[in-house]
C-alpha cells in the first residue's frame, strides 16, 4: 500500500501547457496519483481530445484553451478555476517558448514574446492564484525552469534570462508566502525529449554535443521531470520550499 504522504488524493491542480511534453507527463502523473487536474493549453482541439480520453479512463479533469502570453488571460484562468472548483491546491507554471538566436540578432518583438510567455505569464498567474492557494492552507506552486537559468547554455540569452528570473522568483515567493502555508519550488531540466526540444535533438551534430556534456550520456524523458514535480506537490516534501532542483543527467555537476 502506498503511504498517503506519497499521494495526491483530493488535491486540485492547475497545469499550464498541459497537453504536450513535460506538461502532459505532469498531468498524467497527477491524475494517477489521485489529483483532479485543470489543464490549460493553446491548442483547443488537442485539449478537448485529451480531456475526453482522461474522462473515459475515469479521471477528474477540466480544461480551458487560452494563450497565457496575452494580457488578462491569467485572471480569466483563475476565474474559471474558481467557478469550476472554488478551490486550488497546486499550480504548475509550465508554459514556455524559445527563439534561438545570438543576442545581437533579437528584435524588440522577439524580446517581448519570450519574456512575456516565459516569465510575465508565470508571474501573473501566480499572483492571480495566490488567494486560492492561500485559502487551501497547503498550497504548492512549482515553476518549470531550466538549467539555462543556472548556467550558460546555447539556448540563447533571452531564454536564460527568463529562467534565471524564475529561479529568483521561486526563492522570493517561498519566503514571502511561507506564512500562508504555500510552498514554492522550481524544477530545472536539461534537454528532455519534448516537441520544443525536437529541432535540436533531431540535429545529429547538436545531439552529439549535448550528450558529450551530459555525464549520463542520454536525453531525459518527460516522466522523469514530472516525477520531481509530483514529489514537490506531495505531503512527503512538506518541508521543502525555495528550491530549484535540476533534472539534468549530471550536467551542472560536471566541471572541467
């Protein structure tokens, strides 16, 4: 029998970007661990297909198609959660994007797009969700960051900036919201086998370079990131807050 501290029974979770890659893996694990999940994604057709599949399997799921890069959407999402459930225990900010260029090549529009999608959307959604997470008395907030926010990678300066800021936001909110019973952590993956990473991983030369810097000599799987997120939302991690946990096959530990 699985101990209750390793389950999510009765928890209500909001997961953004929940129909692909890491987000989809998080949703699936949360459901299997006993949580009800509210999924946010831009692709409404894919979202509705997945909601129908989960419901046929007997899981408790809700969803909303929304683009978090647009102003005011965070409030709309939380209003929908409030109307649907009236409560929220877990928020996973997983929405993200990237444009791979050198710093000198970025246009002002590209700068705004990456920062808005990766950082401002997560900040605004966290801010909007705060009253519900506080009311829960056991709120959990997890950001999907990146090792690019902890060290230089070839993912571009804008992507690294947003993830570094996210890591600092994690520390700030962990301290600020601790008295409200809210734990805040971040998970920082290296290359994971997702659609976003596909263009890089499908390039043999780039893949060889990635593996040469990864002690475990393989690419990570979405489920391996989702498992860490799940742990951070369980009672088992009840004294863990303000942390950024790398899921990187040993990348950050390997010096010269």
